């Protein structure tokens, strides 16, 4: 059997490992992998700034399955990222004469289980993993890796022809494990790029910050940045401390000492508030919040009904978050309250206000979803948004430092990560109407979830606050707008339209969205053009056809569906290009939690070697 895996990042490597573990009884398995950047892929490549950090703590990152795997494949345990740093990492770095080896060896020494390592370091873990998987292969199994881009996959009888510029190979199975792809610019982005070209301005389209050409941005020059999520914090690092500035602790406060090479950064977004800091991790191996309102029994009841209101579902999910918050709050701030009794009554009444009154929870301590979604609502017309933002960031940092178990606010936000599979269950079983899916999951919850629970390491929030105090960064009020005028980009906020900032430089601080219909990936373009693949779309009650941007795959097996509706046996795609059919496909695998992406890789391997054979089984907390 010949198998091609397109993409050498975490998902490509995970499916390689699953194939190796599933294939022990097979006669001959020949695996070919393709990625122009080698094992680890582009995002985690070696030649990028060591100051760019992973978003997850080291002990919460793995490429190995464990005893929690629910998809019935063979379990093959191995070290998580932190354990690898303590064990095999130093020898691997020395043996491979890695670039910046001295700094990376020092990172091995100082990395704690709850620290955020550099992206380069995670890339090295992936390179080691690729070599390790080969030690697990039988004599009948082999793997070759081509640092090349797959440009086309075509069918020939019962096989596939895989083409790069240099290689043509025939295989039985192709698995696409592509990451974020660059898209053709459309709409506002296209207009801004064209304006920049006409007026010799600098426009950086959505991309990984490590891929942006920032040398053109000169010192003391104003630069507009649109987006306040994870990519924004990467740009902050590259434009400040990477240019020689220094963050220093003074009187229990972080201050920034400029190098003089920094630009003047004016940043904003629709919400106008940077993503929340990740709470200091206090959760050990496999430690997750167990739902009270969205238990297995409740979800299976929704499944039997066939449909369930998304609004009702998310109300229950909100109650989960509130329960985590109030449980931690009572424990830390209200020691006189009987914790068990409070918890029981909160669950029984679904967090009714009467219970909060009964137990004397002060108004200032009450969870307020409106304020959580829009923290700026307390800012009046006469108030300074800059002063509000600095106070707010200081508060956010203080809450994050209290930890993901004992800190009420940080624990509540962190619980959203533990509730992802409950959302996926509703999606997998198509329990929302198409209109509900678009309105509640795509348009409302997904951006809110990112804002609340997919934020940067807490030190990045401290750094942003220091940069604002040093007058390197100015944050715009919510509802940022970019216009053009007389050869300039103009940045402003709808809420403070009298304040305008002009610049020759504009950075879109976000990754390209999953939109396969405008993907510039030559393989995706070819598959759609040849009608071997199709796009996922939904018909809304109005008759409008809504494109999610995902490639159309079978939910259970991730096999691609052609334009004619046929399932192409042997052609798979999983991960980011399926965002829209699946949800939060870019998440890393956390040990001890039956992680979604390892389940998907295992399902693909199982489908290849045994067919479906009811692999999904029942729902046991993680589907």
C-alpha cells in the first residue's frame, strides 16, 4: 500500500504516526510526505525569531496518543513537549547542529511545565517526533520526505497521481493535512492592497507575523495594525523588543526601555479590546472541567430529538462558565459559604439570581455577560479610552495570574477550552439548523470564544501595558475603520471619529481565514477546478446559500466529496481546510484529554486499514 501525506506540520505528523501504529499487520507500506519546509512545516520552522512563543504551555502539548483515546486505535505513548525538553531534546539539538543551538539548549534547561516555549522549540519537537516514528516502523514500512509543494492530485483507475514540480508518484491513498493557506485578496483587503500599490504604500495582508516583511517599517514612523488577537501580539514583539527594546521589572511593574528603532503603533479592531491573557496554568495531566449542564445524558437527549436550539445550547454553555466562576469565587472570597450546598443549588436552579442573593454574592462580584463581551461599555464620552485600556489590561493581568483553578475569572475563561467537545458534538450530529449554525456558532460564539479563551501568554499583556505607558502603542476605541485619503491610510474608530491617524504602513494582524474558494494553494485550486473536491455550503431559510469556506468532507471519515457528490475513497482532508464542517481545527493536542485532532488522525488511519467498522462508538464525554 502506498500513502501520500501532504503537509508536514503537527496534523501531517500525527496521521503519519497513526498509520504506522495501525499498519503493523500489513505486508508493505510505503509512505511519502510532502512539505516545502520539512517536518514541522512553515509555522514552526527553525529560521524564525526565537521570541515568538507557542500559545499553549509546554506540558499541555503532545503528538502522542494515550489511554484516553476514544477512537479504538492502538495507543502509543510518548513524552509531551515539556517531558521531551527534560529528556531527549538536548541530545537531539546537539546531534543535529541546530541553528541557535546555545539559546535552544538554554531553553531546555529553563523551560517549566507551565511555560510557553518558542515556536522554534516546538518545531524541533516535531522534527524529533518524525525521526522517532521511524523507529516504530516494521521492516515492511518506509517513509520518504520531499521538501516540495504538491501542485496536483489526479485519479488514474483506482490510484492517485501526486505531482510536484520535481516528483510524480502513484499512490493508493492521499491525505491532505494542510495548514493556514494564503488567500486571494477580495473586497476591502483587495481595495487597500491596490491603493497601496498605486501610492507606494506598505500593505501587509493577513499572514503569520513571521512571514511579514517588516524591515520597511522605519523607526518613529506611525504604523496602523488592524486586529488585536494572537497575531497582533507577534507583531508587537517583532516591532519592539526584537528591535532592541528591553522590558524590565521596576517596583513590581513591567516597564519598557525603547531602543529608538520602534515605530509608533496605532492598533485596533472591531471589538477594540485585546484578547484576554491566558490564565497561569494550574491544571495537571488530563485535568479538565466536567460539565454540569451539558452532560453526556443531556447531549444524547438532544441527539434523539434530532434538532436543538443553538440559543438554548449556548445558554447552557454560559451556565457552565458561570458555575466555574462562582465555584472558585465562593472558595476564595466567601469562605463562610458552604461550598457544596451553593454548588448544588446553583446547578439545580441553573444559576438563578435568587441563589446569588440568598448566599450574599455582592453585586460587584456578579458575572455580567454584557460587560464580558464589551468591556468598553463603561467608557463615557468624556473618558480617555487609553486610560481605560491601561487600567483594564492591568486588571486582566491580575486575574490571569490568579490561575486557571483558583482564579475565578481565569478559571471561567479556561473552562471554555474544556467545553469544546460539547460544541463539536452538536456540530458532528448536525443538531443546529443552518440559520442557527451561522447566527450563533459562526457569527457570535466563535469570535467570542477566541477573545475569551484563545489569548496570548499573560506576559504579553504585561508587555502591551508597558508599551502603552511608554507611548509606543496607542489603542483605538472599538469599531476600527481604515480609509484612504491623499496617498495615506487613515485609521480611526467609529466611536471617536474625530481622532484620525494617518500612516504609510498598514498591517492586517490576523491569519487568513479558511476560505478554500479563494485559496492560493495550487493543489486546492486544482482539486476544485477538476471537480474532485467541492465546497461546503448551507442553504438558509431565506434561500441564501452560505459558504462556510470548508472543503466538503464526510464528517466521520474526512474523505473528500467530489462536485458530483461522490465520496472519493482514499482521498482525505482534515484539519484547517475543513473549518466550517469541523470546529476549532487549529487547536494543539493536550495530553490526557482525548484530543480532537489525534482522534481525527486515528479515524483516518482506521478507515484506511479497516474501513469504518463503527469506530466512533458511543459518546463518552469526547466525540
